[in-house]
C-alpha cells in the first residue's frame, strides 16, 4: 500500500494516545464527588480500551506492532493536566475532570480526522473506516462531557459558596 509506513506511524500514535487516555480517564473517574461524572469517566475509560485494542488490531493487520516508546512518552505527558488539580476540592475536581475530558476528546477527534484523511490519500479504506468510527466515538464523549459540565460547575460553585458563607454585596455597592 502506498504510504503504509506513514499510516502505521499515525496508527501507533493514536494507539499510544488511547492507552494514555484510558488510564487517565480511569484515574479521573476516582476523583471528585459527583457520581454521574465519575460514572461517565469510567465508561469513557472502558471505551478508550476498546479503541486502542481496535487500533492495535489494525496495526497488526498491516504487519507492524505497537510502539512501546510512544506509549511510554504519551503516558508521561498524558497525566500533566492532572497536576493542575492539586489542592482543588473534590467538587471542583469533577468540573476540572470534565474540562480535561472535553479537551482530550476534541484533540482525539482531530487526530482521527488526520488519520482518516491520510488513509484516504493512501487508499486504505479499512483504516479510514476505523478512523471515522473512532472519531464519532470521540464526538460522543465530547457531547456527554459537555452536557455534564454545566451542572458540575454550578454544583461546585454552590458548594464553594456555602463553605465560604460570603455575604452578598450591599445594594448599590460597586
């Protein structure tokens, strides 16, 4: 196949990213204090596992193997956004978890757009089909996280306000 080495490299990158996201989502699902958010993140982690398994199967079908170096590097970099959560309260962590998830899902959807486009250029219909399936799944994750984010942020804000018991500003005060 024309461009097979490049397609394999793209698949290896995507597979390494999905392994990292699986672990990151599993970790995020254990933080925060909003059960609906935790459940959604745990489900997304399980979905990421099926995604990297499908990517690995495609890599193997092309006669290659996954890149352990890329997986290790992606793993090290993948947990960096969680450092911003240090010192945050549980309610705020759920909101931040969703923001991280939204960003990751958008990045993954873009990654699959690039993979799909490269597969078309290479004449690799099987990889294109896989890329489009995975892209649709990432869009679903994005939509689900976005739907949860508003309520999560409101709950975190209201909880923080009740803990601070701050008096509202006086009428006419600037």
